[in-house]
C-alpha cells in the first residue's frame, strides 16, 4: 500500500514554527521505516487549516481519488483538518474506499465504524481548539484596546517591545518621522519633496527601503501619532508616548485638504512670485525677465482691461522693505518690553499650580464620563453607533485637554514666550529691512500678514492680529522718542497674546 506523507505548519513566517516542517518530516520518515510503509509522495504546506481551501492539501486528495495512493501518513489528524469541511472530505473518502488507511505516530486509526467515530472526535477537537483559540485571541485584543494598546505592528517611528507587549519610541526613526509632520505643516513641501528630504536625512522603512509617497501620506493621516487611534471604527485613548501634538496633526490635515497637488517650481527663481495678487482685478501677480531685469505684473486672466502696470523687482523689493519698517521696533523699546515681560513672568508663577490642577481635575471628569458611558452601553440603554460617536467625542476632548496640560507643564510659567518672540521678531524686521535680501524680506512679509496685494505699484497687506497694533501706527510713532507709542504697543500686544484660559 502506498502512502502520501503530509506535513503542515500554520504559518509561513520564518520566525514562527521554524522547525515544524523539518521535525515532522524526520519523525514521520522514521515511523514509516519502522512500520515498513511505502511513501509515494511528500506534501509540504505552510497554511492554517482553520478555513478550507488549502491548495496542496486539495491536490493531495485529488490524487488520492485518482488512485495514486491509498493511505495518508501525518503527525496528527489536526495536521489534516481543523475545519468541518476538510474533515468531512477525509471521512467521506474513507467511506468510499479511496482512503484505506491513516497512519500517525500519535493517533491510532482503523477504517471501522468505531475508528471513524474516533477520527470524527479528533477532527471535532481540532476545530474546537481553533475556535476557542480565536475567542481567546479576541478577548486578549479587547483587553489590549481597553489598556490603550494598539494590537498590531507599531507604526513607523515606534517599536513593539516584546518584553512588555507595548509600543515604545524607535531611537532611529522617531525624530525623523516627527520631522515629516513639522515640515509638511509649513505648507512649503509637497509629499514628493518630503520623501526626498526625509530619505536624504536617513529615514527608511524597516526593510531598509525608501518610503513611497503613499507611505508619507499614510503617516500624516494617522491619529496614532498624537496619542489616539481607531480600531474597527472605534476611537481609543492610547497609552503610548505621543510623537506630536494634536494641533500639529490638524495643521497637517488642513494642508493636505487645501492643496490638491503641489505647484511645480518655476525654472527661474523669482523671490516674489506666487506671493501677491492684483489689487484691481484680484488675479495673481506673475513674473518674467526682460533685458536682464525681473518684472512683476498682473496675469489679467479675469480682466483683460486691468490697468495695472509692470513693476521692476528692485522697486518691489523697496516696497516690501517699507512694509517691514511698519512693524519694526527701536532697540530701547524692545529692551523695555522684555524687562516688563520678565517681571510679569515672575508674578505669574503663583497661579500656575492652580491652573494645572484645574485641568487635571477636568481630565478626571472625562475619564468618569467614559466609565459612565460604557456602563450605559452595557446596560443596553444606547445603541453601539451612539456609544462609538459619544466615546470618540469625549476622547478627542480629553486628548486636547491633556495636550494643554503637557504644554503648560513643559513651558511652566513661560506663557509669555510668544510675546517675547514677537518683540525679538519686530527687532529683526528692522534688520531685514536694511539688508539687500529679497527672499528674507518676502518670508518675513508672509509671516506678518495675509491677503497681500499690489496696487499702483504699492504693496499692501492685511496684518495678522498680533502685528496689527504695530502696523497701524503712524510713521512718526516708530521713532525712538515717541514714548506714548511704546506704551500703546505694549498694551496692544498684551491684548493680542492673552494669558491662557484658567
């Protein structure tokens, strides 16, 4: 009688059951030698038997139906089948005489009613083991989710700690992945630009391959990086250390939404291109070179009769400098304001502890709401869809509040830092206005205002809130002797940078 030798392991991963096939084959061949069994062919398969459809197993049964062998040699019946369909096929082939013998070192079988009954029980036990294992696995996954652990491979920038079964920072990639968010949020880089820059910086996948554009986009879309994640449509509060703030994540989502595709860089570098709009018809201001000079003009795409004329780059550069002069601060003003800031910083220390405790109390309230919501859901008072929606809202609010607490604890009583940076920037505006650097002037103009227009060869902007008090002062107020203006700016600056909500 000829036998087919069938060996199987549940996975084709190299780091799991790596010796299973080899060990089975050696043991079974030794068993065949002792029992004088003739092996016609050996079938090796690395696939779970939980579901029917194993190609090598099906091929073996098909060849048995054609009479190439009459018996099967396997380590145990669970190697042949862990589902009712495959188990039923084997028993049917035994009933029809296609299979006359099943041999195993660990299981005794004879083609009798009692033998088939015992084989049926063995297949049933194998199926029960798989079904029970599935339930245990699902229960474990649910528990991991309750603890705030994402039950899968760690996203790029994190590693799976096999000892603690948690996700920890990847010392090689964490900083570089964080840089992707920081660069993209500026709006100055396309996904392709990011891919190139981050590859040069040394960020590769775990398989040492260059990241694709879709990889970059997927990273930018993962809420996991700011501390929460979705699993099967439900939001969970992660226990891992966030890589970025929720504010930075949302800034990246706005950039991704606003830009359908990155703009192609021009062949020639024009510092003020794509920065201004025509004050008469609203069209973009384009640029060109004529007789060695750069000129800027309205594209006139909306109104061919637009009366705005060309302006040379040198004249436009001076206009930008004039705008920067409007927000510049004399040195003695800046020093006076910085001393005032230092004084307020000391006074604010006392109220800081109370502020932080209030936020922590609110976080505990959110945690209590989550517990109450879960109880209501388990009682059957609300539907799953309503539970998931309300849970996501509470977790999002809790994440925002936790971020504020971290910001405060990180900065302490340095809530006046934005004001300090404003004063230093206003000093820098004067320096840039005196330099022959159109690019620096352009970048600073973008920083202080939006809705930048060119009308009658004059530049005008809509200053941002924090710069309005300086921008709207009359020209004579910017002189070092205008002390009243100094106090006006100080009070106005405090209004535009209020203390955090307490």
